[in-house]
C-alpha cells in the first residue's frame, strides 16, 4: 500500500467524508446502490470487497438478506474491525496485491474507491482476477481526475505552507480516464459508466468539517506536529472566503463504475 496508512488508523475522517458526500452532493446519489445495480449480485454468490472501509457496503448486503459468503479485506486493522461488526461478514487484514485467498474463491470482487492507495495497481487487478471464478464479475469505483479541487487544493497549499512535503495527487494517477485501460489489460472488455456531480456547501461549517477530514490525505494526520496549525489555517481561509463571497461553495466531483468479467 501507499503512504496513506496513518490516515486509516482511525476511521472518523473517512466516515466524515462519506457523510459529507451523502448530505451535500448537488444531486442525490447512492454510490453503494450504483455499485450493486452494476454488479447484479445473485443470491448465494460469494463476494470479496477489497478495501472494505467502514463496512457499510457489506453490512447493507447482509441486512438485505444476501445468503452468500461476504468477505471484507482492508490493510487497515481499524477498517477490518469495523467490517467484522457486521453480522455474517468475514473480515481480513491484508494487502490487495497479495490476496490471502485461493484461486477461484469468489463470484464477485469489488474495489470501491481504493485503488488510489495501492502500491501496484496492475498487481492488484491480477490478484482480483485470480481469486474470481470463471464468469465472475469485477467492479471498481474510481473518481474523476482531481475531484473536489477547491478544497483539496486549499488543504494541500496550507499543509505546504507549514512545511509538510507535498503529497502525490489524491488519485495517484488512478482515475476514470486511466483505470479502464489497466482493467482491460487484465480482464479484456470493460464497461464504464460515469456520474458527474459536485459538493455544494451553503455555509462555512460543513466545508470546514470536510476540509479537516482531508488533512490525513495530504500528509497531516491527527497527531502530526503541524496538524493544529494547518487545521487553523484551513478554517480561517474557508471562513474568509464565505465572508467575502457569501457562498455557496461549489466543488465539482464525479466517479465512474467500471465492470468486467473473468473469462
């Protein structure tokens, strides 16, 4: 995995980002529902969710009555623990480039908003292909290039102003333009469906909350020496912008659902 390990030692920032997208998207959009609609998971099928995060995706499947085995894998022990709290879900701490499962274990494999954090994307895709049975489906969710550029840019600049070395772009070069070709190298045909949207903040409070939840992605996790100073600077800049412009703050975003079949 890449150097974002410290960011996912605790899941509060991730949960904040997810909740912000749920509440402040310009157009309502249920990303987990979009993934399930594209995956067409059948009763009894075994699914592996690589990068299970908060575990809500697998928990929702279990609550909806899915009868097949549900497995979540994450390199973050905190994420694996959260995933394990869902009834009927097996949680594993592991690396996407070395999946600890035999060949052909699953009918479906998902990699939702996590391939940005993988050290070797091609290796991760080959591993996903390996653990799928013939005819099994692979699904990835990936952002557009440079999502939410206003707030990411503000946080990145403030971190640099306080001596934090610039980090790689938030997408590490993995986005809806580059990923289909990488998946195609491993799986062949890829279906891509894009969804454009934006975050719209009517006042500074939710914009500040979201921006502070980005700090770890830009090299300033909780506990870092510069965390308080960077947080204060980000807060002041956002509040000054609203005082001058009145709002709302609109930041474009978007994602793609990519699906492929193991032949």
